[in-house]
């Protein structure tokens, strides 16, 4: 897991890659791109849940800490707190973020009440956030701590029952403000514990990349149905040619830009265009789609690392287009 490297210092933000660097990265990816046989691929897909359960059994909650960027990059998680002052000042489009969070608050006022069949956890809330692939709650607990809106309710799910159990047994888990449940994002037939059209925000942090690429589109379409008109989907995930991709050796590639780690968990490396297509094909509109390239140095290991992450915000239109007949 790459985010664990706490001893790492960021040397430069928003690094521009040279042509040579990009060519070298492409070459490296190509060298290690012979895919594993189909039966192996199938095995990693059908046992994905088991591999993540094993991961959490081994690591419990000793990883993925220090989410200092959470509220500066995603002020929608605590819109009333005004915490986005450091958010990518030099990336075009980001100045709109403050306006976006204001629009979010407004959309709560104008959106029609959802058509629900009665009670569900958090049914009386006025601002609902769902984190999918929540792991041990490294996003959920900071939200509960930071967002003091009395109308807030936070849902979180993961297909690893071990992870969900770790969330529920965390002393910070408050069932009056939060509901954790087991759910497989790629199972588009399964119902969520929250009705369609009821969520203000859906958060996907390093989770879409864990799905088989051919299951991503249907999963995002299903998630988009849960959003209220005006609701927003937030994503941060691995970008193409991130150091983690370049480090994969031969025998780890499942398909183009999709790999399996030594512990059986999988990871895809996205381009901005691929994510744009996934979200817009799900009927969402772009608010932000940026690439975050950083140079980090681990002084202990004398390593320089080029990290590439992609960050997206896509919104469900306030007015939905009429459904077309087939
Ligand atoms: C890289 S971890 C990120 C965890 C968390 N979002 C964080 O940032 O700390 C990926 C998470 O996605 C979960 N996951 C992978 N595939 C999933 C699926 N199909 N449905 C739900 N969760 C999934 C894993 O169990 C794991 O907790």
C-alpha cells in the first residue's frame, strides 16, 4: 500500500513531466505488460473479497493515516467549515470549489424530497454522505469529527466484512450519526442501505481502482442513482504512470494498466479521460478533473518517487433530463 510511507517528504507539488520521463514510463509499463492467463485473472476477481479480508486481518487499522488533504481538496465533506483555502490554487477550475460547496448547500434547499419507502438509517438527516470502499474509516472518522452540521449523517460501506467490523468497533463510531454496512460496489443488483436519490455526496478514495475495469462503468451508473439532484461524486485514485505502476514487475499484470499485488489485491491506473468518460456516461457533469503529480523523497531509503493521483468531482444535474423510451 503506497500511502503508508509516512517518512516520505513532498519535495514539489504539481510537477511537470518531461517528454523523456513520460517515454521512459511508457516503456517500463510495456516491458511488464504481459497479462496473466485468464484462469488466474478469474481467480483474482472471484476471490477479491477474500484478499481484502486477509489484508485487514493482517494490517487491521495500521495504515492510510494522515488525510490532511481531505477537507482542503473536498470541502463538500464539511461545507460549512470553509476549509478549502489550500486547495490546488494553481489548477484551473479549483477556484470554483467554494462556489460548488455553496451550490451544494443550495441544492439541499431546492431539491425535491426523495421518494423513499419509509425509514432507513439517517432518514431524518438533511446532509448525507456515503463513502464506498471505506476500509477502516480513515475518511469517515475525520468527517464525523470535522463536520458539525446537526443534519449530517454518514454512511460507509466496504465489501470486506473485516474492514466494516473494524469501523463499527472503533470507539469513534457513533450509530446516531453513522451507519457502516457490507456492500460490494461491483454487485449492481444489490440494494444499498440508503434509497436512490437521497445522497448529497458519494466519496470514492482509492477504491474504483480495485475493481475489474469492465465492472467500473456499471458500478458508477448504479452509484449515481443514489445521488440527489445536485449531489456530487468525489474521487481520488491512482493515475497513469504513478510510481506504484512503474514498480510492478513481470507476472503482475492482469490487463492493460491493471495489476495484482503480492497479497492478491488489485489496482488500476487511470487517465483523466477514462474517468471523465466513466462519470459522464453515468449522467454526471464535470466540476473538476485534475491530475496531481508530486515528487516525493524518502530520505531514509534514498528514494525519489513520482506520484500521480487523479482527483475528480462530478455532479448530478439539478434538473434531470426526461427519460427516453426505447
Ligand atoms: C486501497 S483501499 C482504500 C480504503 C479507503 N478508501 C481508504 O482510503 O483508506 C481499497 C478499499 O476498497 C475496498 N474494495 C475493493 N473492492 C471493493 C468492492 N468491489 N466493493 C466494495 N469495496 C471494495 C477494499 O476492501 C478496501 O477497503
